[in-house]
C-alpha cells in the first residue's frame, strides 16, 4: 500500500523500468523523485504498481545480500596466489644466485689478471689478495670465500677459487676456479 508522496521505492520486479513495475515502498529518505500518486495502483498490501520515468533506469538498486567477498572466493584467490608463488620463487632465487655467481666470476678474472701482472713485475705469484691490492666486495664476501693457492715451482702456478657459503651454498655450480693457464672450472658455469 502506498504511503504518500515523498517515500522512496525499491524496485522488486525488473531491472529496466520502462513499463509497469511492482515497487515496494519503504520509509527511507527520498533518493529519487517519487512517482505521481495518481499513477500508482495497489497490487496487494505493501506493494503498488507504478509507471516509472526513464530517469529511474540508472538509480542504485539495493540488495538484501551483503556486498563483499565470500570465504570460498578468498580461498580460491589464496590458492591461485600460492601456486604462482610456488612456481615463481625457485626461479627467482635461482636468478639471484646466478647474479652472485657472475659477480664471483668477475672478481676471479680480475684477480687472475692481477696475478699475471704481479708475475711479470716480481717473477712470482702473490700468495694473498692483499699482496695484489685486491679487496673483495662486501656483498660477495658474504656469499663466497676467495682463496689463492700459488706454487713457486718450475713453472710457477696459481689457482684461484671461490667457494660458495651461506645462501649461495646451494648453487648448482659449487666451487668456481681459474688457474694460470686460464682454465675455468666448472666448465658449464662460466
């Protein structure tokens, strides 16, 4: 039953109100122009039939269902995120290890070049990095231990190695090394 002009009406029967629609009158404040009382027809108590103007096409329709996400929707999203992380995280950590390995290779090649220069100047290879004037970068010293093994023999030789430690210890290449002849091991990691 219609309770007077100025009451707002909620659509209950159709999504586009170009024709006659059953509307349910409520006591909420007016949110759109009320229908002309002369165009309302009582269908049953609490409901009226009204011819609504086209400006009612775009009004917000309230729903009895609360807005938001259901628990099952959230669980599905969490499952998808978990799968993406499970696939992506090993690849990401492998790329990080590969970057640190490249840094270690660069330092080893630099030290090898300095060893050759040291040999030319002093007729022997250096026994320590400090003799060569090399300081290992902090980010590399946290992931690799650099060693020099120089043998004064005929001919003199040296071998430089970088042993992975900490989070880099699980690197697939393991110990990187280079010697006086330029031989680099393991071969697939250079």
